[in-house]
C-alpha cells in the first residue's frame, strides 16, 4: 500500500481520480494550490485507488495523506 502525501501546505483545487480507479506511476491524481502556484500531485506507484482523504476545496498540511493506492 502506498500513501501519496502533500509536499507542502495548500488547498486542493481538483481531484482527478475516484476510488476504484487504476492508476500508473506518475499519473496525475489531484491539483494542489500552494504559494499561488498550482502543482499536480502524481501517483508514486501503480495500483488501484483505495481511498481519497481529501476533496476539492480542502486545506491540507505538509505531509498530510491525500490518496492511498494499493
């Protein structure tokens, strides 16, 4: 199981995947806005999305778990 975490504090602008989706390493999972920049958060491993721990508009902190891939 792989946990994808936020690299820094910010706001979730968009979630690109749903629970049950199959993703490959480096696929875009969501968009995080931090310091007035939008940055894509990508899968760190291939697998199936088991859990999404955030939604559009959520404020997240550095190292918060955003998506769980199994």
